[in-house]
C-alpha cells in the first residue's frame, strides 16, 4: 500500500509538471503566434479551463506528498519527500499570491474589455509561471529521487 502511495504521488506530480511545462513552453508560444485577438481569447479560455482544474491537482499532489512524508517518516528517502512537500507548498503560495490574481482577471478578457496593459500582465503571469514550473520540477525530481 505504501508503494502505491509513492507511485501515485510521483505520477500525479509528474503529470502536473508535464502540463505546466506544456503551458509554459508550447501553448503560450502558440497563443502569442495566433493572429489578431485569437491569442487573447485562447489565453482567456485556457485560464478558465485550467483555472478550474489546476487547484485540485496542486492540492491533491500536495496532500499525497504530505501523507507520503508522514507515513514514510522513518523510511530511507524521507528527507527528499519532505523537501518536495515544502516545494509544493511554495508552489501553492506562489499560485495564490502571484498567478491566480492575474489569471482571474485574464480569464474574463475579451477584445472589447481588455485593459490597455493586458500584454504586460500576461507576460508577468508567464514569468511567475516559469518560476513555478522550476519549483514543481524540483519537487518532482526529489520525489523520483526518494523512490530510488
């Protein structure tokens, strides 16, 4: 049962990292290359869709990692799991304080109501997102390290 927890937590965090890497390095580049207001509309739709899914994914990943850290506190590899959990906490804090406020504004933007600085806000979200991707990638790496 403990092995299943380790694998489930690692796979869930790994998939989350994959989605976030895709957003950072694939989807946002595609959105920027779209003509006229299509990129704005794509970002708004992505913000609504992923804005509903990702909180559940982040908190579930954090919860599974916390259970793993607690249940395996006397096992070899407990240190990397605790460190991964701390990084996942940091990623949630970053999300709530930095990314969610911009996303909440951006998911309502249309060509008719967008603010004059919408591109600056989108670029700021992208920069914060790159940092968050680095944090969750490090957490995933620590979880994989704990497995081996």
